[in-house]
C-alpha cells in the first residue's frame, strides 16, 4: 500500500490520470450533445465538438488546479488573464507538436503507425506537463525569475532525490591502462589519421593506452592499413568482427576484447577530437564510472554537421531528455568512456546497429553508475561515407529507448549496481576540459 501511495503522490501520475478523466468527460459531452439532445447534423456535430473540447479543457484546468498543482493564487485576474490563456496555448501547442512534428518525423523514419501514435500522445502529454508546470500553474515570487524544474520529470518513478551527477562516487583504483575501441568499416581513407593523432597525443602526455580497432569486414583496404599500423606500434592492434556486419556488432566485439581498466569508444572517421579523449581519461581518474561528452553545451562545438541530421539529432535527444528526466543532452553520440565494471554491469547488450550508442549510456544511468558530462567538439568526416542511415535506424533507436525505460519503471532496481560507495562532495552537472576554468 505504501508503494501505491508513493506512486500516487507523484505529480506526473496525477497529471496523466487527470488527463484521462478529462478525455472521458469530453466523450460524455459528445454523447449528450449528439445522442441525447439530438445535434445530429454536420453543423451541429461540429458545434458539439468545439463546445465539448472547450468545456473539457476548462474541466481539466480545474482538475489540475485543485488536485495536481494545489495552492497558489485564485484571483480572477490571475486565472482569467494569465493561467487560462497560457493553458489553452499549452494544450494547443501539444496538439500542434504531435500533428505537425512528431507524427510526420516518425512516419518518415518508418515507425509503425500504432507506435507512432503512442509516442505522439506521450510526447504531447509531456510537453503539456512541462508548460503547465513551469508557466501556467507555478506561482513564482517576483524576486525569482528562474523557471522551476518540473518535479515529475526528475523521473515519474524516482528511486532517489539526487540527480545522477550528485550520486556518491564509488572508490576506484586509478586507471592503469586506457583502452580506445574503434569500430571501422571501409575507413582506409580516415583510419590512419585517426590513430596517428590519438597515439601522438597520448604518448606526449604519457598516458598508458591500447588502441583496439574492430574491422567490420571492410571491403576496401582497411585491413591492410591496420596491419601496417599494428606492426609500427605494438600498442595498436586490430581484430576482425566475428559477428554479422553492423556498427553495434562491431562495437560489441571490441567491448569483449579490450584489456584496459576503462574504455573510450571513438569513431574511425577522425570526427572526435583526441584532446577530448585526454579529458575523458583525467575525469575517469577522478573516480567517475562514466564520462559523457556533449557537443551542445557551452564549450562544445560541431563543425560541418549536415543540417537535416542536426535537426533529427536535436529532436531525438530532446525526446530522450524528457522521457528520462535528464539534463544531459547528447545521448546519441557514440563518443563516451566507461570503466570496465560498467561494461560488465550493463549486459546483456541487445543492439545490433547504431542504436548501441543509446543503449550503453541509458543503461549506465538507469543502473546507477555515476557519470560526469564535459564539452567536446565534433567535426564531420573528410573522407569516406557516413554509415548511419537515419530512416533505417529510427525504429531501432525507439525500441532501445523504450526497452531501457521499461527496465527503469518495472524492474524495481533488480539490475542496479550493488557496489559500495564512498561519499564525496556533489559535482556540477558539467565538467570543463583540462586547462579551462569554470566561469
């Protein structure tokens, strides 16, 4: 019973239930107007629809005001001139978002119609919740203009009140060998530049490292290039992917065979800056389980990012942020670092393709591993062809996101890490690269 009561106290849960009650009220009004009163012509049906929508909006406003967002000002000016107009804009905006953005995008990505509808309803409800919580029903003191962070989006079913960056960091031995895993498919034009830049930087800073390249059954001269590189530098080795072809399979092959205490996943096309690998290493040495880079925070940068991919990237990451209540905004980027125990603790790994880039960080977060974020830079490839096909990956990304979300909601912590931790001072949500100071 206590668990049900805790669940029911969550504002997001009451919001969803109130929305369901309002929808039922809307259906009841339509029934009364059409079947009972007899408004059965085209004009009257449209009138009934408009009146029912407006009355159900007012009804939901009252429900949310007295039951979900309790307290605050009930003055007629506040309600009629601010809250009700904003609430109508919030409800209308959620419909526009669903009809003109979410549905066309998922339809273009080839997502099943039923799943498309479900995701559209979920995202529009979350949008309505955010606007209602931050702007419509939140009475803010005049001396505090900052927006309130939605309570419910910390997580609909939170297990603790701390944000991931404020969790206690476990006691770790220093990283004695830092592995770099690089999946490569037809990268003969880029792989030499990528590996040379990384090795020169790490050796200059005397970082103990190994580079493991996974040749994903390339059809060009990638394997010959790797043979030459491994002969010139004993710290560089390569393996051929023993799984079927695919980015996720290749990366899984590399994660099974690296030797270090921690591993960074780096792209073969020289898009990731070697200096950021150095930053990752130093942050791991501070005791974090994971280091996640972001190209879209102050200090981060993207160069020559294709416009259509940038739009899809931002929408996808916003969807993940809202769904999981994250401050981190670059989940889909592959370039991240993990300690060995994290990789071992997030098994089984399911993804076959680029959706692995989402599965690894989300599972790490949901299973309770500590992480820190840092600004990074990204540059579009100079040679070769990108292997990511957005239309083919859309439904696969969605599957993995919903799979991890269900684990978070329904597993009751069965898969969370059980390691002992040592309390440390909470750290900020963003770390800064080496050599730079916080503003």
